[in-house]
C-alpha cells in the first residue's frame, strides 16, 4: 500500500427482504428462518430483513435466528421514529436504518448519501446497503445504479471496481432469469 494511503473497509449487506417478503410468493416461516440462518454462516457484514413490522411472521423469524456461530449483524429498515423504538426492543436486531417515508428512494439517497444509520448496540458504525435490482421499493435503499451514478457524479474516491449499470444489469439477468 502506498505511503499515506488509507485502507478502506467495505461492508457487504445481504438484502434478503425482497426475496422473503417482497416477491408476492408465499414462503413458509420455517423456510425464511432456515434461509436467514444459512446467510449468517456466509459471513456477510449484515443481513437486512427489510421493513420492520411486528405483524406477519417477522418476529417469529427474528426469535429463531441463531447468531451463535456468526458475527453477521441483523438490520431492519424503519419508516418512523416509533418503528425505530419498537425495533430496539428486539435484541436480535443490531441496526435500524431510518428511512424517510415521504421521499422516493432517489430523493432520500440524494438528500442523505450516507443514509441515517442508527446503531442500537455498537455506536459509530456507518454503512449503506446496495441492491442490484432493489426488488422491494419499500426498502428505501439506494440501488446499484444510484450508487454508481453518485460516485461518478461526485468523483468520490471509493476504491471499488464498479461495473457500469448496463453490464451489471445484464449479468444479474443472466444469473437470476429462469
């Protein structure tokens, strides 16, 4: 590493919420639990469960997450301060991203490029999450296209090897299309 250069840490967040809660397909609670527990063994920095809700099966999924052999953090998105407060009552949740319900994803990201990350257990960690397709509009996460556009427009030093959006999209289509 060149003298005076800083080592940048990249945090990777797996966005499972679009698959588990946002597809319109019925996925059993046990399948969701098994999937999240498998993701915890992969070693992601964090796994996002999407928008926090005490309705449905999210709480049952949370209560059955096994983090004993994993350092991966569980994060959720809250659309209001009361939702942040409700999520903070669950020790299984490590982080809550407070999303603005009144702004579109693009507007929110443009106004808050670092996002608003509230650490419930360990203060000081800041990251953003990216999704190639942003499968659930309700996630309020910037898409890969928005990240690429922001980094290009601001000429921000990032050290990432980013594909252009068209290439990333075509690779994703090839991987995920039936």
